[in-house]
């Protein structure tokens, strides 16, 4: 069995840079340090909801959308028919390989999931949605997208690392994902360690 850690490795410098940038983002309205830390590195956007421990082990399926040149990833850009209820679709955009996590460029506007994709995944009743970038939508609609998902019991997991290695190992085949969130209270984001097994 092969295990691949999908969590960002954080250094003190990266933590300070990312926390400073996170403090300027719309979804971290509170100034509490614990809340800001909740949005640094690989994390789940809770948006005021509780994370159900039943989601700590799910079936993952990765979609390589690095070839998409448009600003939005649409349903035509990946094999959406393969997504099943209760699964954890992960989108490999290449953002994490293009810019190091913590760099200012990493957080600048990049690709995003089209609203039709988000609504499709909600309708499919996926467990989680994973991306190797700072959010499923750009800053102006980041909170709106995360809230829409969270209100339906689906959480977005941001800043996933090593997705190219998962694509190489699994391709279009399903695999197991273990997700280990920190036990924090009163935060909008929950740092976590994510491990793919195949």
C-alpha cells in the first residue's frame, strides 16, 4: 500500500507569511489568532459548521485539470460522471507546483471551479471537495462558495499538496483518503493532515 501525504509542509516563515495574507482575506473576519491559524496550510473551511468525524475516511477520486487555460473549470473539463455520492473529488490544477505555498503569487487570482461544477458536486452529495489552490472560487466569491457547500454538509479542503503524485499513482481510479483535523473550537477553518492511500 502506498501512502502520499497531501498536506502542505509549513515552516515558521511560511506560517507568518500565510497568516499575514490570510488576515486580509474576506473569510477571516475575526482577528483572533486561532481563527487565522485555522486558514493556514491545508485546511477545511467549516464556515460555522461542525465537522463530522464520519468524513475522516472517504473514497477519493482525482481529476487532472492542468490543461484548462480558461479562468473557470467547467463540467466539460473533467469526467464529472465518475463522481459518486459520499466521495472526495480532488482537483489537480497545478497551482501548488507553479507557486510555492506562502508566496504572494500563490494567493493571487487563478483558476476557479465554475458555479456549475460546485452545484453539480452538491447535487451529487459529495463528502468533501479538494483543491491544490487557495479556494474553489476567487476572493470575491470565496466565502459565498464555501458557505453554500458547508450549509449542505460538504466542506472544501484547500491547499492540497502532492496531487501530481496521486495522479501518477491512481489516475482515474478511486483510492482511500484519510483526513485528520485538529480539534479546535470557535474557528471558521480547521487545519488538517490529509493522506491518500492506494
